[in-house]
C-alpha cells in the first residue's frame, strides 16, 4: 500500500491524502492549505509551495509538514517567503531547499539566496519575460538544473546558485520540466509539446535532438509533466488531454503510444506500482493501467483543481 497526496489549488483546497493499492485510491483525509501548487517529500517531511505568503504581497510561501507513520500530515511549520511570485517547482536535498518563482523569473535557495533571470523569447504571449518553471539536482548532487520557459533556456548552477553553464531549446518551445539521468537530460517543452534530449557531462549540456510527442495533433495543447519509468519516458498534454509514452533507445527516443488520460487538462502525474496516477486540472484524479499498446482507465476520484501528485 502506498500513500498518495494530491494538491488542490483552491482557497478552500489543500492536500488530499489517499491510500493506493491495486489501482484504487481511497481518501483518508484532507489537510487545509490555501492554494498549494507543488510538493515534495524528503526525510519524513512534506514541503509545499503555496500561492501567497500573505495578503499584502504577491510572493509565494513554503510550508512544511511532518509525516506521521499512518501517512497523515502533522506539525505544520511557519511559512517561509519564496522571495518571488507564483512559486511552481521545488527541490530538497538535505537541509538545502530550492524553489522557482514563475512570474518573477527567479530561482531561490532558502532562506534568501535569489538569482533572477533576464531576457525573453519569441512567443510574445507567453515569453514576454523570464518564467522559471523547474528546479532539480543532478544525480551526483553536484549541480542544480533550472528551466526558464520565457527564455527557452536550461541553466546549470552549482549548489550555491553560481551559474556554471546554459543551453537552449528550439526558439519558442518553452522548456518546462526535466527528467535527469547520469548522462542524459530530457527537457519537456510546454509550448511545442515535444522533448529535447541533451547529453550532460561536467556541468555542460549538449543538444542531441528534439522529438515530437503528439505528431499531427491540430488543436491547441500544452505539455505539462514528464517522468521516466522502466526504460520509458512519459509526458502529459493539456488540450490534447493525453499521455505520451516513448521508448528510450540509447540517446534517442521513439514514440510508442498516446493514450487518453481519462480526464480534462492533465497537469501532473506519477507512476506508482506501474499505474499512471494523473491529476487533471478539470477536477479528477485518474488511474491508468498501461501495456505495450497504450493505457486504459482503471479508476478515478474527484478532487477540485488537482495540480500535483506526490507519493510515499
């Protein structure tokens, strides 16, 4: 049995705690949190980014909980200021906590080290300014990676947020999230719904190619989340409302299938015991069972505006 936590991004929302077994979600409790956006679990604690630090600021907040033996959230710690607006992604390594503020185009190492990006991209509606969207550490823990959707740039920092290098995705692609292995980085591009692959060595990124995730789709769509699992790479798409599965073949990708996510506007997902658990911004959490040909809906639960899936 696993514990699954769904962030419901509403003023009356919070963290919905489910148990998960055999493809079924069972609600255990809800912890009230004002507009949670993203969460991670590390060393028995849950770290949660929320929309507002206070009524008199546009900055977001970081809230921390302890996780009890039964999976419930306890001992809420006082909120910390994220030093920027609309925090949307988070990484924790030991005592170091990093976050990115989308509207401010900044990356922060708590409590107060802030680096703010400059520049813009070719998409005037979405890339009028920097928009940081992901932060994560490399497997060797030497570097911190950050995507900037507004400038089509992936940044490499050291642990103290000194810039080491940077690399670009195709203009107008809008790099959003990363999956990182020892020597490869998979970059999900939101605005073009494709994946750019980079080799990674000694703090440097080198482009290897970009792969379409939903070729031939004629509607408006925006990629959202990316995961790797057992030799495959998965991507969710809002608008197309589907999950893409790639085979990882050496340093390249081969599209295997696209499958209906079972809900509207899949924002985030995780793969738990082989099942895809998908948070659909339209108001549902769906569970998909996958095989070589695709994925089919197994079960679902109603959650208002779910935006993040975290499991334990």
